[in-house]
């Protein structure tokens, strides 16, 4: 019964005169999880979005960190069970599915 309590992701692209920085913060709480996305392009003020999801919507959620761990386990087992699908959160912070 593993669950994600909190996850932080940061991505920064250094383009000559236009750096782009993306941050994602996911935090679990009593009623589900809140995902906050922050985007900063160059010297422009940051844009921020926040999404909240219920525990029912997130049942079986596989965030990026857990996905990497699962991929290693599957590689060690040298196989993927058919129809292996999990709820996930895409780069925009929206719910989607992750299929293996």
C-alpha cells in the first residue's frame, strides 16, 4: 500500500535569451491531492495553475517517480502484464491514463 504523499518536479530549459522553467508540486491531503503548476518564460511574471482531485479519482495514481520505479521492476521481471493501465497526471496537470 504505497502512496505518494508529496512530489516536486522542476524542469529548466536554457535557451539563449529565453529560459523556460516549469515546476510541478503535488501534495496529498485528507480529501485527495492538489497539483500546482508554475511556468516562467524569460523575465515574464510566472503563470500558476492549481488542480485538486479527490481520492476516488486518484485511486491507483502512478506519478512520475512511481512510474520510474515500476519500469525498473518490470524490466527485472522481463515482462509487462497485458492491459496494465494506471491513472496519471499529464504535463498540464490534468488526469490522464498511463499504459504499459
